[in-house]
C-alpha cells in the first residue's frame, strides 16, 4: 500500500501540469439545472456517462461491480462501490422515472447476493468488512423502499436481502464484549482491521435496522438500531459537545484511541437512519430522534458544506489525498440528506438550500474531457480537476455528481414506502439464518485479500501518515 501510494504521489506532478493545461482552456458549463426538465436531462446524461465505467453487462465480465479490485490490478474500485453505484441508479430511476438501467441494476444486484442470499459472495468474503456488506444491503433496502421492480419469484427479493444482511450482522458471532459492544470493521478475524471498531460498520447496521423497523414495523429492528446508536454515543465516536462524527477506535484500547478523521458519509448515514427512527417512533422517543437529527444536521452543515458546497473534510484540502472510496462520499451525503427531508420534514428548510447550492457547484466544474462534461471532485473551486489527480478514472466523481443532480428532484418523488404504504417487496423473517459466509471453507487468504475489498479509508490513511503528517494511529 505504501508503495503504490508513493508511486501515485510521484505521478502527481505530471498530473498537476496536465490539470493546469486543462484549466487554461476552461470550458463553458455543460449541465443546466434551472428547471425540472433541465435537471432530468442533466441526470440522464450523467447516468449515461457513469455507465461507461461499468463493464458488468458485457460478455465475460462480472455483473454488479466496477473494474477492480485495485490489489489485483483489475481497476480502481472495490467490491462495495459497485453496490453503492447500484443504489445510485435505484434512486436515479425513482427520482427521474427513467428505467433505462433497471435491467442492468437488477442483474448486478442479484449476481452479487452470494449462494446464501446475504451479500457475502465467496469471491469477496475473505476480505469482507461489515460496511462492504452493509452498502449492498442498503441498496437492497432502497430497492424495497423505492418499489423498484421485484425480481422473479424464484430469486431472492429486495426486502429479504436487506433482512439477510441485517440478520447476519445481528448474529452473536459478529458481536462481542470488547468496547462494551458494537460491530468490528472486518468480518474475518484474520483480516487487518478486525481489531478496529468503526463508525461506518455500525452506521450501516444502525441504518438498516432503522429502515427495516419502519418498513416492517417489527420492533426487534428498532431495538437494535437504538442500541447501536447509543453505543456510538457511549464510545464518543459522536462528539458530545459539537456532534462531530469520528472514524473509530481499536479494541485493545477499549475504543478510546479515537481516530478523529471526520468523513462526511458517517455523519450523513447516522442522520438518515435517525430520520427513519424519527418517522417510525412517536411521543418523547420521536422527540429524542428529532433532537439528534437537528444536532447532526447542524454539524454536517458546519463541517461539510462550507459556503453551501459539499466538501470532503479529511482529504479535500490536498490534491491527490482522496482515495477512490472517499471520492464517492459526496453523492451519498446528497442522496441520504434528500430523503431525510421527506421523512423528517422539519429539516427541509435547512437541508434543501444546501442541496441546491452544492449541486450548482457540482455541475459547474463538470467541464472536462473530450466531451467537455466530465466531472471532477473539487466542487468548491468551480474549475475542473482531472480525476487522475486522485489516481482514479473518475467513477466516484461521476457518481457523486449524478447523485447531487438527481436528488434535486426529491420534492417531486414519493417518500420511501413501507409494508403498509404501497411497498411491494416480500420479506423473510428468517433470511440470513442459514448463512455460511463466515464459516464456509475459504481459499487461503492472500496478502492482497487481506488488504482487500474492504473500505480502505483507514489503511490508506494509515500508510500515508508520513506523507500527510496530520494523523497517527496504528493497527
Ligand atoms: C449494457 O448496458 C448499457 C446500458 O443499458 C447498454 O447501453 C449496453 O448495450 C449494454 N451492453 C450489453 C452487452 O448488454
Ligand atoms: C467470482 O470471480 C470469478 C473470477 O473472476 C468470476 O468468474 C465470477 O463471475 C465471480 N462470481 C461472482 C458471483 O461475482
Ligand atoms: C421480527 O424480527 C426478528 C429479527 O429479525 C425476527 O426474529 C422475528 O421473527 C420478527 N417478528 C415477526 C413477527 O416477523
Ligand atoms: C471501556 O469503555 C467503556 C465506555 O465506552 C467503559 O464503560 C468501560 O468501563 C471501559 N472498560 C475498560 C476495561 O476500561
Ligand atoms: C413520516 O414520513 C412521511 C412520509 O413517508 C411524512 O409524510 C410524515 O410527515 C413523516 N412523519 C413525521 C412525524 O414527520
Ligand atoms: C481550491 O481553491 C482554493 C482557494 O482558491 C485553493 O486553496 C485550493 O488549493 C483549490 N483546490 C483545488 C483542488 O483546486
Ligand atoms: C406486511 O406485513 C404483514 C405482516 O408481516 C404481512 O402479512 C403482509 O403480507 C405484508 N404486506 C406486504 C404488502 O408486504
């Protein structure tokens, strides 16, 4: 990891020269978002361009994933990002009504379920993080909430897939007494990062629990969600003063060695889950969730929307510091916050203006490439920077802008459905109970696997400490 990172930094100078050449030939803005029709048209083109990164529906390619994983030299993208992209298109269809990609998405979502229908496919279990599995589970949940067309009867159904992911993560083998509870980052004990209990793994689990509670009205899910949020609070991954949301800590330190990196998706995912809890509960419990949402949104606006434009705090200040994972976070923040305005409508007056100013900045910088409409990641600057500065081909950058633009249609879209408000997906209370993912005979784990498909935020930053000198923690 250290080696590849320094190599890519070595290439940075050349990239910067290339970028400044592009800058001097600054192009006119391509995308317009001045009306619903313009937003739909822009989203349509952005969706088309993002699909160019996807090879999964070509003969001989693997459905559901973007080219990768990097350790195998197959491309820039880890397994989970395919799941996140599937979710982006499930929202794209819901928001715009354009079904063009539905068949591609259904195929990808079903191909990656694995033999036990729990998003632990053998190709990826050896390097599985709870967050990786969680992102696929959340896309399945979204398909249920958006009333995405159901798979054929002989295939696993969206709601049951989300339940399976949740149930495998609620099982005793994923929980232990270290740090008084909480999920570990990694699933297999042999993985680097198994000793790390982080916010994103627990936020995915919390989020799925909250959504399953609202969709099915089964109180068991709500209890898990409540307990998981309380744990994040008790270990101070959520700051008790200013509601900053931190990254995680290690079990050998009782999770007190908190890595204070603030990634935007952690705060946004907690807010999104809290909004489902708010909507599901009532009375003083609902008020408690309302207060949490209010505080989290205040923090998000303060830390991640300087001047009203999405900004990825831990990496954005330095060109080349954002990993392929981080380059996707702005898109989730836009998508999740937009849904928060539907199910916790008291937030709309704060959130909607941010989504607009941020999306305006997002499209303004999409002036790159031969088409004059390729998007970069540096929305605040108003000028295009080639994704090559961050050593990627640009799928995360494209996905983030697609998400920001299509989410502008949220006020015209149905809120997430439930079992009693039009939901059409069939659940299975026993889904995931026969999962063998963690115990199935696995191929020997290679070094590449170990560093593998999990969300590499921490490892990459950990290896780059010498370069950045602003953070230090060890495994
Ligand atoms: C893959 O999907 C895209 C988008 O729907 C479509 O344009 C393309 O023809 C598909 N390719 C194959 C081989 O099916
Ligand atoms: C697993 O990987 C193999 C080899 O790359 C591939 O052929 C297969 O389609 C993959 N399976 C799934 C479910 O992705
Ligand atoms: C509620 O969910 C729990 C956990 O998944 C499950 O064990 C239980 O059977 C469910 N109850 C009903 C009534 O579906
Ligand atoms: C670990 O931290 C928790 C708070 O998160 C605390 O309640 C517990 O006593 C600590 N355990 C040890 C062994 O220090
Ligand atoms: C719950 O969500 C629905 C949309 O599904 C919304 O109409 C309703 O106002 C929300 N409830 C509260 C208390 O905000
Ligand atoms: C963005 O603009 C700010 C202020 O002009 C500058 O400090 C920063 O280096 C720029 N970043 C990028 C990625 O262009
Ligand atoms: C809603 O849930 C109830 C109880 O779990 C079930 O009987 C019913 O079939 C579900 N309805 C739909 C539309 O899924």
